[in-house]
C-alpha cells in the first residue's frame, strides 16, 4: 500500500537523480568530450565527477546551515521583495532547463523515430504528458521512476554488452595526449551537466530531517552511478567510431543504437526499443524543472491555483523549446549554461546564507538600539 504524505524514500531519491543526470549527459557529452580531449575525455568524466562531488559537499553544508529546504529558509529569513526576486531568477533558469530538455526530447524522437512528423506537434504532446505527470506530485513521479529504473538500466546494460562486441581496439589507443587545459575544459562540461545537483536543496521538504544524511549519500550514489555509465558508454563510443568521427556526431549514442542488430526478426527496430531509455530520462529532466517551475511561479505571483501556473510555465517552456529548435540555438543555450546558469547555481546558496547573516545582524542592532533608548 502506497502512502500519500508528500514524502519520498531514499531509494526513490537515488533513482530520481539518476534519471535527471543520465539523459542529457549521455546524449550531448560524448561528442563534446571527443572534441575537447579525444580519448582523454575519459579523464574529463572522472574529474567532472570529482567536481560534482565537491559541489554536492558544498550544497550539503549549505543545507545544514539552512536547517530546512531552500524555499522555507528564504521565507523565514529574507525580505519578501528579495524572495520574489530570487524566485523569479530561479524560475527563468528552470523554464530554460525544462525547455532545453523538451527540445532534446522532441529532437531525438523526430530524428530517431518519426522524422516525417512535425517537431511542434511532438513537442506539444511531450509537454501535455509532462504536465499530466507533474499534476500527480513528486510522490507519483518517484514511484514511476522507481519501477522503471530496473527495467531501463538492465536494458542499457544489455545494449552496452551488445555494442562492446564491435569495439575496435585500435580506436582506444593513445591516452595522455590531450593538453591538461583541454581535459579540464571537458571536465567542466561534465560538471555543468551535473548541475541538477542544486535541486537537493529542495528535497528536505520531502525527507525527514533524521534521514538527511542518507539522502545525501543517495545523491552521491546517483552521481557516481551516472559517471560510471557515462564512462563505460564513452569507451564503447570511442571504440566504435573513433574520437575524430565521434566529435562530429550530434547524438552519437542514438547512432550507436541504430547500428546494433539482432539475428532473426524478433525486433526490426531495435534502435526504437533502445531509445526508450533516453525518452524516459529526458522526460524526467523536463518534468523535474517543470514541477519546481510551477512552484516558483506561484511564489512569485503569490496566489493559489497551481494548475493555472503549471499551464503558464508549460507555455513558456514550449516557447523556449521552439526557439532552440527553429532558431538553431542549442549551442548558444549551452554557452548560457556555462557562463550564466552554472555560476548562478554555484554562488546563490552561499549568497543566501550571507544575506541571512546580514539580516540577523541588522535585526540585532535594531533591537539593541531600542533597548538603549528605553
């Protein structure tokens, strides 16, 4: 029997974060890393995992200082005008992230399965399903991903084993040749794909305080599980295509799927079956930012009616995804993540703590002045 208490388990947290990480990182990182550092992109993945771990350690420290989730913390310690400003900034970023996920989801579906269909129609259907999923709340989504996790990642393991048979050892020769600066640039790209770690600051609202340590351990586990999957996949992609060809591909993992064939006629479109992994992981990325986007929109406006805010946020996400596709702005959005999005999520938590200290000091000095006057 499922409970309905707006709480989720530690195991569900692990699986939610795995889904948030895997879709985007496995789609766009292999070609980017091959362009940065060739075979040494494997070291960029490991270093990016280390950077992600340090970031999570920093977020854990911030979370302990806050003593609650980020929304409750700001409501308790920050003036209303500043709350709304921060909510608005986060809302803009979350709408952009959800739109980017919806753009990739629809683009992968169009390129990989139904090339003759309209991108806009695919996008509308994706957002309608995502909106329906968000209406169920975080518990419903966590239950679905908990069930899908084993199925999808067993499927992924089978796919990797099948693809490993066609690896060319000569493509895997020549490590430690890329300049350290290029390896570092690649690791930063990996780190940027792990920025959904910031969402851990929202999770204290759904987990009892005594389990915060286990929650953090689960997120660490999800992080390194993703790094492991990405590392294995990168080696197989290198061995299948070589770093030069890999760097020119848009979605190399989808190309890899289409190159795998089973004997007989059991599955004529094995690639369609395998692409389901990325459908669900990208869908998770869309819904998680859509979920928090509607929450933040309600905080900015300050009125009840979540469904109304959800529809509004879905409209904005639709516009972002349309611009990214028809304006061919996907690369520009990645530059936004590097130069704006990542610094925002990196420095905002500590700035919130600094503002709390300043506010407390101001309040204490005000009270001291009142006592002296008396």
